[in-house]
C-alpha cells in the first residue's frame, strides 16, 4: 500500500524500506491527488528525522519543490527548519565525475540547491506524473 503522506514515507524509510521505493510510491500518491488541497495534505505533517542529514534535507527540498511546482496554497513550515538544509554539497549522481557535478550544480532547482542538494533539472518525476499533469486543466493555445 502506498504511503499517503511524506511523513509516512519517512516512517517506512526509518523502518528499513529503500528510500527509492518509498519515495516513488509517495510521488504516485501526490501526483494522482485530485486537488491542490489534497496534494498539500500529503505534505502537511512533518516527516520524522532519519538521522541521515541528506535524507532529512531531501524531505524539505521535496516538500518545497512539489508545493511550488504544483502551485499549492502554501509550503509547510517544517520544510524550512535548519535541519532540512545541508552544510556540505551533495551531488546526487552515482558518478564521481567533475562534469556531472558541474551539470547538477547548474541544473538543480532552487528548492534543492538552496539546501546544498544538487540534482537533475526535473527531480521527483515519475511516469505517472505526466499523466497526472495531462489530466489537469490547461490553457488553450
């Protein structure tokens, strides 16, 4: 069963589930939520701290990024707590390559870069995210 909140996602990670699996399942829940208010509901509760500074900062970056990308009415206050920021840069690439680090530094969205997390241009995307966005009302060109 998919987690219904980011907080539940982090509870699962603490319990031993792989971060990639738990976060992917949460993103499915978030992207398929029927309204901005329901999406915000998935972010409201503060995720528990894992003891891994990277994961703890990632939660703040993810909440802020998703809220901004989807034009939610607010961003949870917990996302801006000092523990949601890294002291040292984290380049999320599995490759220790200067060119990749440079690319990630340049491409990383502000919500992550401000936390010293450097990732790809469109982090947190899922196959279903496009479908969910395509179901949302759009302007006629």
